[in-house]
């Protein structure tokens, strides 16, 4: 008679988003071998796309059924609405990124490409559920490794290899710092779980404080927060545009959502310390991101610096350290992800049309030649700058409110000044597209561009979210409020 | 409901023009019909309006309730007049666009309609965030209208315009956040007053840029000169009045103590702007330059009236806002006719245009008489009320105002004689080669002058119907209540 081995209870539903993406990744990878070559592209794209959609739906189900936050797998993971909402945004960004990737003319490695995209997404949805420092690091490495390879996937392009290598070296450096910080925190408290660290009640333990600083630094690398942002412009420029689109939206969502959870649940006693640190990082990101973006000629680099400045805006919400701040962050991420991915989608459209890297000059006249992409890009730029009719404006309102509510009016002033500066380069794109017609210096490669319905659909979806999050902010904020409540009970 | 229709109708028409494929003539036609439908709607509303009452034609729906933000629109007496000015000037500007056969007409007319809707929205907004959305929303079409259809130096013009305006409106956004969070609501009706000087300054600077006041006027000259004439007409005639609405609806009722603290500063700036603008207008070498700096002076005068803290001054400020909007729109559109017919608006190349062109001469003379506020004109009534109102704050302001009226006469007469009289300019052909104003051109400017004539007959239509009287407290809690200083 065999004694039954007691198996721990596993909450499969809570893990299902990550599992769905892992499954999609495996299917795409197998497809690269088993499926006839003419079917490989649709098969790989369909499995990755289906994985993202399924993950998003499952995360939605988890959101609906997780009124109370619970932990799973020996308290190493959490199941709550905070994670679920971030997962929905990541999955949405991934699905749109698959659409952007569809028409990029890739002939080789199609299966691997989509498999890695799905795997990176799987890592992110796992990452945002992390409940202790171990799973945090595991999730971080999981999606990072997938992204390192994705960046370097265009092996025939030097830039792509460079991007992959830079990201690998600097990303690993950041991971190492994070890991060292985690070790110090463990040394100081003897605990790995976020809530358990808080429960030890230690605040001024030097190991804990240094560990906190190192963890914050490591996460800042991933979220491309200044002054740990050096890799961002090169990687965003060199990586395939669809990958850049995915990274800029999804990585930031995952990294900032996890960072907020970590700081708020593991280090609540040190809040005086880390809110100051976060505020300083926010100011640095806003200053460096916006000022450096002013002088960029390459649109992808410009958008990279813009994403650094947006990290600064999101950190304003973190510095708020309140339920309002949590709500502000989660809401901000939605229009941000849409504008970012949409803008890179338009860049991809121009890139495919010209067969060359897209500079601001290369956008000349695009608004009149391609009315749909022109209007879309215009909207994305306004959204990034925080103008009305886009969720960007209300997102800014929320993060400013969170900072002001904390009593830090000077952060609001810094944010406002940064917005004024940012307008110069955002409107520079609009100016190039609409006000410099007839100066096109780069000849289109091979006549009119191929019709790319998938890309148009991706841009249209981003446009719908950017504008829709302005008009229908109320339900979104309500969801974000439910999610924030799980962190700030 | 009417308010929502007034806002949404042009926005929806703009969307139709942009999205539905149509021939270029249709785009202009649709814009034209929509713009005049707006005028009709407004007239219908004005006839039903109870000028003795408070906020009317209200519509309110929660937008996002956790921060207390709602879509809340409606009109007070004075904002109804400003909205009326908007629909009239925008309709005629669109008519000018149809006449001038603007290129890329679908984009152009869509933007003009979008602009109309957002300006009406500014004057109707009763929620700070909604106000800010419309206030910044105006900037988007203006940016493109100046940047694409503007003159040769449009790049500089848009850059200056955007930098100034956005710096102002972002400071305002910071103030809105601070005010809204500390009040717990962004509603202008529900919120109380604040005594924070910094929050007040954020608003005041935004409006000072918009109006503009010295020293925030750096964008004015290039924007008014490089924009196409009909856009200049809207910019100076209507968009600047957003500042009037902001001052009257937000600064006065919400910040009584800061207004007292900064009253002298603002009045001095306004008086300086009035004198400075009028002097500069006298030295400008072209038509639009004169009108641009005259606008600076007139807007400063209006600000004098607003901060006079007396009922008379406020009434005068509203009346003069309507007057100035109409007359500066007329002058800019007229400048557009001149520049189009003769290829130049420079006085050195103009002159002697009156010979054989009676209509052109009459139109310019009439508009000029209103600009220089000849006694009996509605402009005179407005200026008189403002000066009488501000007199209580110090006789010096009234002296500056009176001197500026003399200066206005000087620059206007200089303009008239430089265009109409003197020797025939190099750009002006003989009368038989370049004919007088045509019927369609008259259709564009005569309504503006007709409105002014009507107001001259009955200026009290505006000045007596802008604010309910006497101000009763309670029902007017959300309303500007200038304290009458004890005599």
C-alpha cells in the first residue's frame, strides 16, 4: 500500500495567465519545427497572440474573483487585484505587439521570435505576482533573458546585436545589484516574503537599509529610471521595433507595479526613506529624460527618452505612497502603454515604408500622405504630452494629485516644468509630419508600402485606448481603485 | 441641454468632416451650415435666457467621481454673451475660409469646427478640470491652423505661441490640482474659496498669457501676423476672451483675498499694457501689426475693468469684451481682404485705396470708428464704464485709460489714412483693375459691424444683462460678487 504523498494545494487559476503564455511559447517553438514552412508565420503569430489574449482574459477572471488578496505556493506568490490588473495591461500590450510584429518582413526565426515574445510576457505576468524576493528575482530574470535574445534577434543588423549585448551586460548588472540587495535584506531580517519582512519590524538595521537601496537601484535599471537609464536609448533604437514597442509598454508596467508592491508591503516602516529616494529618482528621470529627448533626431531614441521621463511621472505616484498613488499609477499605465506602443507602431509603419531608420526628418509630410497614421501619431504625441482628449492628461492629473496629496507640491512643479519642456519634442514630431511637407529627403523604398492590416489594427487599438481612457476614465479608475485597495488596506 | 448641443455640434461636425470622405466643397459647406446653426441655436437660447437668474442651461454628469470631477456646463449672463461672440466670430471666420478657398479643406474646416466647439466649451465649463481640458483643447487646432495655413514665419509664430500658452496652462494645471485636492472637488459651483496666493498666481499667469498682459505678450505679434486672417480674428477676438472668463469665473470668486493682495500689481500691469500697446500700435508698419497691438491695449483695458472691483467695471469689461471681439475680428478679416487683393498689408505699399472703392472705404471707416471708440459707439460705452469703475481704485488708472483713448484715435486714424487716403501705394492698382469689395466679402464683415451698430444703440443689452442685479448672496454663492467699496 502506497502512502499518498500530501500534495500542496496549488491555485491553478492564479497561475493560469503565466501558464497560458508558457503554453503559447511552447506551441510557437514546436511549430517552428513541426509546421510546414508556409504556415509557420501565421501559426507562430496566432499562438503568441492567442496566448496573450487568453492570459488577459484569465487575468480578468482572477481580478473578478480575487476580492480578497491571498497567497499561494508557500506564500511565494500573491493572488490579488493589483497583480491581475497589471497582468491585463501587460497581456494587452503583448497582443498589440504581436500585431505590430506581423508585417515586419522577418524571414527567419519566426517561431523563436514569437515564442520569446510569449515567454517574455509569461515572465512579466509571473513577475507581477511575486510575493517574496526569490520569485521576484526569478520573474525578473525570466522575462529579461527572453528580452535580451529578442533585442539581438536581427543578427544581420549590427545595431540589433549591439542592443542585445548592451541590454544583456547592463541588465545583468542591474539584476546582480538587485540580487545583492535581496541577500542583504535576507541577512538583516531572516525573511524573504514581502509581508514577513515588514512583520519583523526592523527599520534601522543597516543591512536592511542598504539592501533596500540596492533593490531599488536594481528595479530602477529595469524600469529605465534615471540615472540608471543609460541602456534605454541604444536598446530601444537597435531592437526590432515591435520588440521595442512591447518592451517600452510592458516592461515598465511590470517593473513599476512590482516596485510599488515591494516598497509598500515589504518596507512600509521605511516609507520616510524610500519616498524621498523615489522622489529624487523621479526628478532625475523627468529632468534627464526630457532634456535629452530635445536633441534626438532618431524617433525611436526620442521615444526612449520620453519613456524615461514617463517613468519619472509614474514615480511621482509611487512617491505619493497612498491608495490614491496606487490608483494613479495603475491608471497612468493604461494610456501610457497605449500611446507608447501606438507611437512605435507608427514608427514601424514608416520604417517599413522607407526601409531606413526613422528620423524626425524622415517623418516630413507623413501626416498628409498617410492620414490615418498621421492622426494617430498626433494623438499619441498629445497623449504623451498630457493633452486633453487623451488619457495622458488625466493620468498626469492623477499622479500630480497623488504627489500633492502627500504634501509634496514641489514635485508637482517639477512635473509641470517637465511637461512644458516635453511639449517641444512631442510637437516637433507633429511639426515634421504636418508642417514640413515636400521636404522628404528619404525616398520611399520600392513604391507604395504594402497594406498592413495588422499594423493598422494595432495602431487603431492603441488609438482607441488612448482616447477611450479619457472619456471612460470612471470605470478604469474604479478598477484601479479596487486594485490599489489590496496594497493599501 | 442647449449648452451641450452648442459644444458637441461643432465637434461632431468636425469628426464628420475628417472621417467621412467628401469633396472639398462639401467640407466647407458643412462647416458653414454648422457654424450658422450654432448662431441660430445661440440666438434661441439668448431669447429664453433669464438674465436675472444664475447658472442656466445646465447639464451635469459625473465624469470620475473619486476626485469629484464632473462634466458640468452651463451659462451665466456674461458667459452667454462671450459664447455668443464666439459663435458669431467663428461662423464668419469659417465663411472667410470658404471664401478664401483654403487648401486641404477637410482638415482645415474640421479644425475650425473643433476650435469653435472647444471655445464654447471654455465659456460653459463649470468644472475646473473640464475648463482645463477645453482651455488646452483650443490650443491643438490653433497650433495646426497657424502652423500649416500660416504665413512664411509661421514656425516661429507657433513655437512662441505654444511655449507661452503651455507654460501658462501647465502652471494652471498645477494650480487646479492644488485647488481641487485641497477643496475635495473640482467643481466651480461646489468648491469654496481659497486664500493661497500661489494657487491664485498659477491661474492668473495662465490668463495673463492668454489675454495677453504685459509682460506675457511675447507671442502676440508673430501669432497675430503669421496666422491666416480668419485665425487671427478668432485668436484676438475670441480666444483672448477665455482669459476674461477665467478671471471673472475663477479668480474673482474663488480667490477673494489673493485678488486683494495682487489687485494693485495687476492693475498696474494692465495700465502699463494699455499705454504700451497703444504706443506700439502707433508705430507699426502694417495693418495687422496695428490691430495686434491695439488688441493688447484693449485687452489690458478689459482687465482693468475686471479688477476694478466694482459692478460698473465688471459690466464694462463684459461689454467691452464683446465689442473688442467683434471689432478686432472685423479688422483682421478686413486686413485679410487687403492682403489678398493687394498682396501686402504694409502701409508703405498701400494708400489711396478709397478712390473708386466706396464700399471698402466705408467698411474701414466704420470699423475704425469703433476701434477708436468714438462717442456714441458701443466701444465708447464699454470704455466709459471701465474707466468709471476703475476710477475708485485710483484716478491714475483712469488717466492712463483716457490717454490711451486718445492714442487709439491716433493709431486708428493713421491706419485709415495710410490705407485709404494719401497717394496711391505701389501695391494698390487703379480702381478699374482691382474692384471694390464684392458681395461675398461684405457678407463676411458687415454682420460684425451690424452687431456693433446694434450694440451702440443698446449697449445695456450686454452691460445690463451680464450679471444679475442686485447681487443676492446665497443663490449666488458660486458667482463673482465684487465688493462695492463704501463711498
